[in-house]
């Protein structure tokens, strides 16, 4: 599950990279691992092009491959656990052991099963300790304390080397999210300064890291273009350069419609002010206003214009 923390009134989302599927411990008397007993594990490493370790839908491999620890391993473990459709740790571990026997070489298989087993134990430890993040009541200090507690649990089950591969991406996302939260909670910045600082930080992310925020980033950029360019030609050219002519055309049409609507609302507001300041009776004033509305607006538009005038 990934936690999306709403920052202030900006409509920006702070993404905290915390993904896990619940696993229930088996009924046994074995204590949880209390120390980092796996620091000397010897994994097989890989580049980003590492062979996928989990493909439970495939038949037995004709030739065994080496299990390779990579940045994809955590997602592959999670997907395997999810596919088992059970929360019993022994059932899930047995299923992975059978899978590993069918796909991995003997030496790497032992490490794969051992790592997978520790990953299950780690997830059980997470579920039994208060390392959740309350996305409705957060502060940078509270989140940092939670992340540190989670890091301490990881230390009990994985070597630093393994943590880099299993949780490196999540850690980077968490740090970035905390930084945005600090900006949002800063008392020394105005709302406008906070908004600009947060978007500046978002724009420093890699293309992959930007993906969850891209719609928000795009809308912010579009608003900037609209504010920077007063004439329609300049706006259209700037929008086309960044988003393509089709998007630019749709936005220009939308803005033109919004401008026409605002002009109609303004005209009604002016008429209403004049009517209300006249010497006519209250009933006569209301009749004039109702007649204007019925003449210039549809029934649905009358509902909208009433709200627009009230909050303009």
C-alpha cells in the first residue's frame, strides 16, 4: 500500500514508499529474529537487466538459472506472496521453495529461499509493530520517527547490501516526501513560496519518480504558462511547445469558454447591483433579477451563476 499524504491546501500529493502485503505468522513457538544474523549472506548481484526471479505461471524451466538479487526482487517477492492468496507464512514459504526448486540452480536456490523467508518474517514484524503512517495527522518529525523504526526492523533481517537492493527506491521516495512535507509545514514561507518550492523539488525527480505526480506537475506548468503569456498566440505557442498542438487547442478552447462564462457572470453581477440599489420594492427587485436570469441563462446555468456570484 502506498500512502498519499495531502500537503496543506495545495492539492499536492506526498508519496511515501511503503508497500507490503499482510502475512500472518504460523502457530509456532519460534521467536522472531532479534539481530542481523544475515550480514554475511552472499547474494548473486545483477544490473537492472536481471532475469525476473518470479514467474509462477510458467512450467518447470528446461534449464535452471541463478537467482539474482536486483532492484526488482522486492516487487517479485510481493507479487509471489499476493498470488498465493493466503496469509499463512508456512504455506507461502513452501510454495516459494517448490518454485525455487523448479527454476534456480542449487547454490542460488538456497539463498533465494533464505532471503524470501526473511522477507516474510520482516513483513510479519511490520504488521505487529506500530510503523504505520497516519496520513491524516502527520508531521515531519513523526514520519521520520516512523521511518527510523522501520529501518531498525530491516536491520534485524537484512544486511545493508540487501537493504540497498530491496528498499533503495522506497528510501529515496520517503526522503523526498519528508522534504516536501517540511516545506509545506514551514512557517517562514508564504503559500505561494511553498507551492513553488514543492514544484521545484518535484521537477528534480527522475522521470520514473515523477510518474505519480505528473498530472499535478503538468497542471502547475499550464497555470504558469497562462499567467506568463497574456496574448492567445503566445500562450498557444508555449503550450504547443511543451504539450503538443492538440492539447494546446483544447486548453485554449476551454479558457475561451471560461472567459465567456465569466463575462456573463460579471454582467449579471453588475445588473444585480444596479437593481438592488434602485428605489424599487424588494419584490420588484427580485422580479427584475429573476427575469434577467431566465433570459440569459438556462436552468442549470442559473444554479451555477448563483454560486459564482456568491463566491466571486
